[in-house]
C-alpha cells in the first residue's frame, strides 16, 4: 500500500511539474509574442513618423489622366522619397480609364517630399521628362509651374471668381508725389524774413 501511494505521489509530482512547465512555456511564448507585436508596432510607427526635415519639389504640366502610380514609377529611384501627392488646382483629380473625358479645366500638379537632399537634386533632374505625352516641369516652388498664371487669372477673372472691391476702407494713394517748379511770382529771395511785411509771411516762400 505504501509503494502504491509512493508511486501515485511520484506520478502526481511529475504531472504537476509537467503542467507547470507547460504554463511557463505558454507564458514565455506569450511574452515573446507580445514583444514581437510591440516591436512590429514600433516599426510601423517609425515608418509613418515624419522625418525631422523634408525637401519638397513641385511638378506641373501634368496630363489630367496622370495617376499617382505614374509619378511613383518616375520618382521612386530618388533617394529618400517620402511622399507624393497629386493635388487639384482646378477641376477634379481623375482616374485614368479608357472612357474618361478630359476637360481642359482639369488642372493638376504634384508635390514630391523627400528626406534627403540628394533625392531633391535627383528629382530636379527629372525636369523635362515626358509622361503621357507631356514634358513635366519640376521646380522648388509652385511659382515656376505653367499652371500658376492660369490659376491666378481664373481666380480673379474667371467665372465665379473673387472680385476686388472698388471702394474699400482705404483709398488707393499715389506712391510718388512730383512737385512742379514754383511760379516766379511766388519766389522771394531774402535772407531776413523779419523785414518782410506780415501779410507776405502767409504766402508760400521758397528760400534760394
């Protein structure tokens, strides 16, 4: 009877140790999995984190059917490419399809953000590259884009444009005042004004 109890106790002890080992393994595996998830999350956050310094280039003369994919294929070799945005200056941003009708008023331009200066230099070298039959214009500011003049003109002179008020709180004033030559009768050559009659002191006087 004692031998049986001893064997039972040994089996129970081994079984309990096995269960504890299994629980330890599960907890260890769970900790490893949590650590892996946390590391993956940090990588995603770091990947999405905006660089401390970004360089931006503007791309104009884009065909209305140009897509983000077209621009990515073109600028992907540039070092430090961070983001490409296709922006609408007028009309709407279109998706290229065989049935899409292109309107002349659909004006688009793109911005290319890079985290490396060398990448910006490489992007500027893309100026004049042909995409969908148009030569792209790449510059450091939007002022160099060919769409800028048209956008400004449409903004102030096109249908539904903003009209400047003719009369505002401040009237336009001349920026230069030209004084004509004084008439001879207004010129008084005198070094001592105290000798002049009091009535003459009220006249405009030019000291010669």
